[in-house]
DNA sequence: TCAGACACTGCAAGCGATTGCAGAATGATT
DNA sequence: AATCATTCTGCAATCGCTTGCAGTGTCTGA
């Protein structure tokens, strides 16, 4: 493998000059730079990132920690982050916490510590104090995506507003009996997203002078199957049937649509359904939803980090950065039958 | 940040001994090793992977290249690989090719070359000759998962056998009019998986003495929506209607089930449906399928690499490694109506 | 008792870059 | 023409660890 000395020799300069010419090109005459670049290209030289990192302290590598990957939202965030990083010449090292407690510990106590990353992006993770402490001890920038982390710069959608937007959409259509499928308690330990969405839903109802009935809420596990079950219960009560359902995720919303069909109900004729996410299947099911843009969230996380990694970080925005969301009306919501 | 010299001082030995004690512990007396380990733990020492890599030439890092991440199969493979790597103390650096041609080029011409990975896993990727050449020029182990790469060690399920198994299941139930939804031409440029599955399907029919009717095949794009469209066409011909559909992916199979329902047909009463994958939604839809185990494929890829990275690779298996698959019968297939 | 084998341990030379410092060359200013 | 500022470039130290080689000490067998 050819190294910087080879290039230096070939171009008739010192390794110092090669290094400078190839990185930014400051303090090097244009002529020399061109010559060096030509030599490098000719020899097919690529810097050894290890040597470079060791000498400079910059890793050109970002660690991304996700609770699981096998899920549309997380994969999208990672994908967005990956693309943005690539544009900046950074690598992305992926840490997945699916492997259980042992795996989780090793990530925080071992992998993240070996000086391999310049910064860390934590996606929808509730970290223990110990874990946050360890990350801070690294003295490296850390940004979270979704799921507010105590004391950590976090990108997040305003879940309350999202829920309110969805619910208001249903109210505006004329619905007065609106059910909600949200997270169950177990989920709430990890994010408080479900609770926030529920509050937003209730707030919208109250604002419209509608009573939030306790039995119009059903917890579920954010899966299609969970949403299906919950919707079956909600819609299975002939005279008590709500005319609309706001599900806290598209997957649960899709489950609700399928449940409605199985009960012989027509969507949106008999019941309107709205979700949150703009999942890839939302279009197929004609699902109205409040889109959040996970790819863009990943990209934005990278931008924030790049800013912090710059020698003199300027525009340090506040701790919490609000991400955009948007109501997308498709065919699954309509005015209630008269 | 504390380094090896600090540990050496604290333990009263040389850095050489610390290094040896902490990596394997060969050639170090048990007593010394214990002392060193205690010092390291006490000081909270973690090796600098850059320095280590630079000195040893081992990166403890594997590059994984995927065409996109936002898809159940790929995410699962990556997840499996990640967990396996973590057990071996390796990092996983993710390269995503979604970003278009420019991004793709930069991955192969820049990122993968900077001496950061010990080996590369290419998931379901059709690589150009140039790209394969570049990877081989790295002189690093390379293994593919799915999608045979010319001259590259590849893990793959026997797509022909998978398709035959699915089709035979339908035949065994008594179906004689079996349609197939497979990949379209565009897809076939990237994998030849679709074609192989189609061949397997036809082979099974022929073996059972059933004619493979040209118009019982419909190409689709491996999405739920695509499967839906294709199935609508197949099932929309009243007197020509097949009694069973074999879809080359679960997503298309699910689309088929939804299409059948929309046409007022009952699954499996009027039409049986079987897919391939064992997608996470397969259970929910009661979909019979031929499971392939993407996580296991990711794990296996890692095992193969670890073997190749060992000083003296032994059991070098053949170029192609067959991965297991398994028929899973759920409710979507049954004998045809009489 | 002594030589040879063996098990530990330390010395020091890398690994391949980056970068502060200083010298050389060039250009500008008076 | 002399001086000073500026721009380029090279020297050499440094980043933190690994590992071949050699030295020391201990153990075994004759």
C-alpha cells in the first residue's frame, strides 16, 4: 500500500507539504498543490485514516446508536445521517442495542470509548444517567434524535403539537367522537412520546369543548397487530362506536383500517383513521397522517454535529431543536356520516 | 485521556507488557496480567483503536455496504451482522448506496480505501467489474450476502429451491392453477433472484405435469403496492382466475391478500397466497411463506469473515454458501374449493 | 553443578500521518 | 539597495500502540 512518503518522493516535496496540499491546500502554492495532487492521483494514494486520526485527533467518524434497526423510523434516520455524513467525508459506525443488556453495556463501556468517533448521535434512546455520564466523559459532541435526553442537545418533533394537529383535523371534519390509540405504559418508560401525544389529543378535544372519554383510549405497542387489536375493541361496541380514530403511529393506524374492514366498516365512510409518521405504506392504504421526516432528522443531526465540530462553533442553538411535521390528508379521513 | 504509558507506570511494568497483558495475555505471567488488568480497570483505560490499528494493521472494523437500509431485509441483515461483530469486538461501518451514483463512486473510490476496514460485507449488491476489482485490490476479505457476485464468496439461499418449495406446497394442496408474481425486468438487472424464483416456480409446475401459463405470471416491483396491482389483474378475470398465487416476496404476497379482499374474494377459501421472506407482518396476515433468515445471514457472513481473518484460515468452504430456508404454513394457504 | 530450555519482560523501532517552528524565497515598501 | 512582511516549504517531534529481538531469571535433566 502506497503511503505519503511515496507521494512526496514522486512529487519531489516533503511529506509535510503533501499533507498540507491534500488537506485543504492552505499554505501551499497552487503549483505545488497541483503537482502533489497529480502524483497522488497517479499513484492511487489514499490517506491512512488511522495514521491521520492518531496524529490529528480527528476521526472523521461518527457513532450512531439505535435501539433497533429493523424498523422504518430508525432505518430512515440512519439512512439520512449516513448520506449527510458521506457528503462531509465522514464514516458512520453503527451501534445497535438490540442485543440485550450485555451488548448494551459493552457499547457504552467499551466500544464508544476507544477513541474512534468524533461525536455520537443517539436515536430515540432513553439513556441511563450512567450512560449519559459516560458519553459526556468522552467530551465529544452528542446529539439525540427523538426522545428527549436530559441535558443533551436533541432534535425532536413537538409531539404535543403533532397530536393536536391530527386531532384538530378530525374535529374540523366534524367528528365529535374521536378515539385514540397510543403507547402503553411499558413504552412510556422508554420515550414519553406516547404520553405527549395523548396530552395533545386531549388538549385538542378540550379546546373544542369535547369530552375526552376514558374508554375511547386504548394502549397498544406501536405495531400493526397492536393497532388492529385496539381498534377492534374500540369499534366493536355498536352503539358506542367512535367515528374517528387517531393512532399514534401509522402502523397502528393501518392495523385500525384493517380492523375496521374486518368488522365490515368502511373507511372513511363509517370511521375515519389518521396516524403519525408517513410510513412507506401510508400511501398504499391512503392513510391520512402527520408526516415527520426521519431522513431529514438524521441529516439535521449531522449538520448540528458538523457545526459543533468546527473549530469555533458559532450559532449554538438552544438545547432542543424542533423538527418540522406536516399534515397529509389522504383518503382515510372524511366528514362523519350524518 | 489516559494512555498505555499511564497504565504501565501504575502497574510498574513496561508498555510492552501492558499491551501483551491486555490482548490475549499470552507471554505474560498470570500475576502480572492480573496486576495490569487491575490498573487498567482502575484508571479506566481503553486502548486507542487508532494507535492500535496503525501499529498492528488490524482495524477491528468491518465495512458493510447496502443498497438501501430502509427495508426489512437489509436492515435485518445489518442487524444480525452488527450483533455478531459486537461479540467479536468489531465495529461496523455502514455504507449506504442510496445517495445516487456520485455517492456510490465515492464509497468505492474513497471511503472503502482508507484502510479503515479489515473486510467488507456487500449485501444484495450487484457490483460492477470495476467495483469488484477495487475491492479485491484492497486485498481484504470480501463476502456477499444474497445476489451472487462474480468471483466473490457469497451467502445465498437457493432461490430456485425456495420457489419450488413454495410452489410444491400449493401443488400438494391440490392447486393446479397457480399464478406467480415476480420481479420485473428492471429488478433483474440488479439481482437475478427474480428470474431464479420464476424458474423454480416453473420447474415445480412442470414436474407436476402442470402447464406454466404465460399469463399467470405478473411482474411487480417487490412492494406491497406492486403486489396489489399485479394480484388485481390476476384475480380480476372471472373465469380465468387462478386458485393460488405464489409471490416472490411477502410484501407482494400481502398486497395480493389485500387485493383479493378488495375483489370480494376470501383467502384462502377462494385463493391461496404464499410468499417468501417471513416478513414481520407475515404473522399478522397469517401468511404462509418460505422463511429466509436475514439476521442469520448477517451473522453467518461475519462468521465467515472472522474465519478468513484468522491467521491461518482453515476450513475454506466453497465460493457459494447455501443458507437455510423453511416453509412456514399459516392460514393463507389451503386446498382449493371443490 | 552446569548447560540448555523455557517463560517473562523490556528496549526500541516502527506504523503513517499532522503540525509548530524556523529557514528560504519572494514580493512590497521606503 | 536594504528592510520587512509574507508566503512556501522542510525538519523533526509527536500521536499511542505493537512486536521482533534480546536479556534476565527460573527450572529441568544429566
